C-alpha cells in the first residue's frame, strides 16, 4: 500500500468515527482553536479553514481559526498566548519558527491545554514541547523526494521561488530539493516576497540573468501563480521544467496544460480536520493514535487530477 493510500485510509477511519462519537459524550462547551502563521493574503489556507469547519460540524464542537493578518510570527506568538488564556479544550497550531513560537506553545501545554502541531514543525519538535502529536508533511523530506524525482528527469540546476523566506520550513523545502538533485542550494533560492507583481518580476530577472536554469520550484500558490505569469511573458511556459508544492486553482490548470510537471499535495484539509477529530475523541473517550500522521507528500500529475481538480482550493 502506498504512503498516500495509507494516509487516506487513516483519514477514512477518523472520518467515520465522528458521527458515532458526537452522539453521546459531548462535553459542555467543547472548543478548539487553530492558530496558523498564514497572512490573510494566502488563499491556500482556505482549505485549512474548510477542514476545521467540517470537523467542528461533524464532531459537534466549537472551532475557531486565528492568524496574524500579515504573517508576522511575533504577532502569532501573541495570538497563541491569547488563545490559551481563553481556556479552550485544545489548540491546534503551526510551528513555523520554534525560536519564536515554542515558548508560547509550551506555556499553553504547561497550563493544561492539549496541543497538536500541524502543517509546519516535526514530530520531534512536537514531542519536545509536550504536544500530543504532529499532523503534517515533513518538509525537508518532501523537498528531497521532489529533488530525486527531478534528478531522474535530468534536472541539474533550478530556481527556488521562496515567498516566505523567514519561515524555516520553506527553506527546508528548497534545501531538500537541492540535496535530492545532489547540488548546492547557493543562490538558487531567492527571497521573492509576497507581492504578486514583485514575484513575477524577480522570477523573470533571475531567469534572464541565469538562462541555463533547468527548472523552477515554487512553494505554493502565492509564488506559483505569479511564476506562471512570468513564464508566459518570457516565453518559457511549457519549455522549462516546473514543479511546485501545494495545490490551487491556477496550479491545477498549469498541471492540466502541461506547463507544471507536478504539484506536491500535502493534503491541508487533513491537517486541520484530523486534529479536531483526534482531540475530541481523546477528550471524550481517552483514545489517541500512537503515531504522528504524515499527510503528505503525494505527487499530483496530469494523469491523476480527478477529484483534485474538482475540489482544488476547497478540500484539496
């Protein structure tokens, strides 16, 4: 059984449980808060919001999504403190930068609030701060797998368009890709920022200055969508090898048209949905999975779109 099928099998098991769990053991006022590092401008997180909303509805619990509007991690740390002070049954949070966020998360754990780390972080970091578990995609491993795949396709050099360079996990994606290729990362990773126009211009400038670049790697819709525009404008769309992390409407269209070779699906829906289901059943019945849950990576190509195309940006 492939890893992606195993993941979906686990998800099916948990998805079946809520309808039973919600019928006789609900605690009064159960509430779970998800805190992410994402700025308001990052549409990829809509799938996360949909995941936590559906889990809350199925488990019959109150859920809330909070985030720093600009993506500022110091602001996120304050939001975690505020969430903990409100006394929820559990907090689900990303660990975008342990140096900034481990303290507030540890404080929440020490106060008796159960925490699950999702999306960014690692099983090791989750254990260090006393979280129940980690649900997400090991970012370096995903980048490394992508690099091996690209190496098998003959790629030797690349541009990594990093739209969130202050987040260590985004750098892990680029570094993993370089290591998978067996090359130095060096200046092949650029700080693209988050403004679509600037991203497009910086991609075009890099490719103009480095015309022998074999491939482009983007880290999600925020950088992928402007990169698609850049390649259309400079005439390289369909000619340069293009892979990306994550999915979105424009990414799916790029895969469908052949401009993008593959997208790495970390299944963000599961990253939000499963922690609510796990913690609710833990609090109601004392049951807890013995292992962390890897929600990805899975490679999506034109041959395997199916429901992914139908639900991109909503549940995929």
